[in-house]
C-alpha cells in the first residue's frame, strides 16, 4: 500500500517526464538529428536523451559532482559561462532549465554568449517568469513577491515541501538556493540574451509555461 506522499511523488514524476518527453520530441523535430550530429548539452544529464529516437554524438558539460550514468556520453566538468571549446565546435548546443540558475544578469549574458559561440545552432529552454506557478517550489505567484516576503513564505509552506516532505537539511539547502541563486527570465530578457533567435513558447492551459530560444544552423 502506498502513502499519500508516495502517490503525490509518483504523479509529479509522471508529469515531469511527460513535459520532458514532449520537449525532446519537439527538439528532434526541429533539427535533423543523426548519429553523427555533434551535440553539447550544457548543464544536463543523460536522462533527456533517452527520449530521442537516435543518440547523437553527445557531450554533456556539468559540475564534477554530477552522476555519470551513461557510457555512450562524453562528460566534461566545467562552467557554462566559460565553455572549454573552440568556436562552432558543435552542430547544436542544448540547454534545459539551466540559464536561470547561473547567477547574475552578467553571468546569464556570458552563458548565452558562450552557447552562441560554440554552437552552429542552439536550443536553450528556461521557465517563463510570467507563468503564475513558480517552477521549482511549485507555488503560485511566489516568484513575483518581494524577496523578504518570498523568504517568509518559503520557510513556512510551499507546494514542493508538501509534495516531497524533504529532510530538514535538504529543505534548507533548496530554499536558500531558491532565494539566492535563481533568476527567472521573461520573453523580453530571452530575446535580449539571444538576438536573432526564434523564441518558441511552450504552453500549458493557454499560458506560456516555458521559453525556448532556437537558432537554426548557420
């Protein structure tokens, strides 16, 4: 017999996987992906790539502590704001929900510039700041509030805490990370960071849930 918490966790996992599968199918439909396509995933893991019908020549750049869970992937430890690759080294650079985590506006500009530099094409996704549900703590309107109010609420109740029932140390780490390090972006900011890219809007219930900056091969 499962508990209510386990049932909620299972539903959340299914929803997340559904969104990821749909996003990766759209990515594959946008570009002509073959086993010879050179792809750099900045800040990802191998999980998303299981949803493609073909595995490209994949390099994943992430922090050194990330689990290296696929033998067919080349793993590189590094910083997305200073990529250790030459210009146009990859056919496509892919990044999923990373740019909002890199820090200040200046670091976000560096991150965007590095992606444009090393990729002939790119696909960069981020949650939309103007979607009413904050995507990390799953709590409506939280990200629109002043920092002091946001801090007061996150230490007392969020949907994420209700669903996951985290251990106290994990809860504190996650809350501090949310308050200090996440900077969500809206359409105007994404267009400014990726000039010349096409902005794709992923919608949920008619509202723009996520934004994707897409540049086709030059």
